[in-house]
C-alpha cells in the first residue's frame, strides 16, 4: 500500500518543494490504493500545486525577459 500523503492547503515554501509534493501525490494516486474521497482531495491539492508552480514559472519567465532586454529591475518573490 502506498504511503499516505498529508492533505494540506498551505502554500509551498518553494517551487522545488511543490514539485516534490506533486510527485508524492501522483505516486499515491497511481498506486490505486486510495478511497475515492481521498483521491478527490489529493487531486484538488495537485491542482493547487500546479497553479503555484505555473505562477512561479511565469514570474521567472517575466524576470528573464526583463534581463534579456538589458533593463535590470528588482525581483520580488510575492
């Protein structure tokens, strides 16, 4: 049986931690040992993590575009 993944709605501390959590979620979901209700909860958490990762990537992409244009601006990690 796959190890349980703790359900949380907390914002990940970093992009890398969000990826790690998503990988753990996928491993557990693919194992097929979760009850339907827990599967839904984990799917929702995965969607939140995916949104967080996309937003972080978009922020970094915007910063790279600024750097490529030669105009250095302060990077905020909101």
